[in-house]
């Protein structure tokens, strides 16, 4: 092996001109509501009913969207909402802004209109609306239900027609799955051109981890002079094909977090020590507030994790 690849200072400070590790691995959807994408949007101005956050839930297969207004963005609140109800929606922000205009305290009142619009819009990948992929028909607007009985006759499935319709819908679902797989293969082809196959790490192996330092004038630190990678750290386990859980060499029993393979570099030198040790990933614990304190977080845990 090249002496440069074994030099800890070269690994820490020198830039790499190689492609980042980790090729695109997109799971193929098997059935509806098998995989959900969840995201939080906010905080927003408090509405009349005390809601400040929007929980977005999207079915990755049919692209069906559910929106829920929440008073607090806590894990417990989100879990209860998800269970009682049964990803990212990129155009939520402009749609919501168009509806609320200058009345920012009525966001929760506009969610049903946005949800209807998202679920009745054709998806570029499947070529169909989320409503059709879930119910086998398009949703009707209140105006169509009340004023135009022809829409009901044309869209509803009556008993004599249900069997051939179900066969047709099953065939149609198979065709959509094939289209989705073709588009995934196309995206993978172009994405993998800028990536290289990731090395496989075994538990117990040592690696350097990419660091993203920030300058701190009070401490006399400049990000330009700090290492690009730091370590070494030990691999604990493989959490997914491209991600690994790591820990420090001094305390291998406490995981520091899960890192993508593109952030890891093999290490063959165990004599060096991390210049700026990694902190455990996750939200820091809250401490009881005292009169005059402005936050429930510990002073030494504020800011960037």
C-alpha cells in the first residue's frame, strides 16, 4: 500500500480527488403503504386552535399524502398521530403560502384543500394520481357530487362490473410497478456515474470519519486549518448496506452514531488520537429549567452537534 495512504496526517488534512463511495440503492415498492416518508414542516405562526407544526406522511408507493396540524413537534405527538391516522412533499410551502396569503394564523384550516390537490395531481413517476392508485377511481369534488350525477355513474364501480374491473386494475398495478423500476434503473445509471462502489467494513475495523468543523473566533480556531477527517474510530456494526455505526477507541461500548460509507476512510494506524473527538449524535437531554434560564438544554450542548 502507498505510504501516503498509511500516513495519518495525509488522511486527515489532504483533499481526495476520488469519487465518493456509495452507489444508489433504491428499494422497489412491493405494496401500498409498505414504506412511509415522514417529515415535519414548521414552526409556523400559531393558528387559532393552537397548532404550529404540520406533520407530512407520504406513501412511497402510491404517493398518497396525509397532512396533520400539531401543537408540538415531539416524537410522542407524531407517533400518536401516525397510529391514530391508520415525506417530504416538496410543493407544500408554495401551496400553503398561496392559500394563506397574509393570514398566517390559518394554516391548519387550509390543509384539507392542499391534501386534496396533492392526492389528485398526476405523479410524474407513476403517471397516475395517488387517489386512483389507492381507491381505483379519481376523487370527486363537492361540486361534482352535488351537481353532476354523470360523474358518479361514470366513476363508481357497480356490482356487475366489479370483477373485470379488479382484474384490469391488478394488471394496471403491475404495469406501474414496471414503469417505476425502469425509472429507478435510469436514475441509478446516472447517479452511479458520480459514485464508486463502497468498501465493506467489518466490526472491529478502524476508520477515519469526515469532519465538518466550524470556525470559532473565541477559541481561536479556523475551519480552514482543521482536519478534513478525524479519528480513528472503530466500526461496531453495519446498520444498512451503505451505513455503519461507530464508536471511539477509548469507549467502544457507547455508539457515537451511524455514518454513511462516503464519510469513512480506512485506517491502518492506531497510534494517533482524534484531534476533535466526535460527539454522540442525537438531541441532547433537557435539564430542569430554573428561574432566569432561557433554555432547557445544557450550556455546553448548544449549537452544532
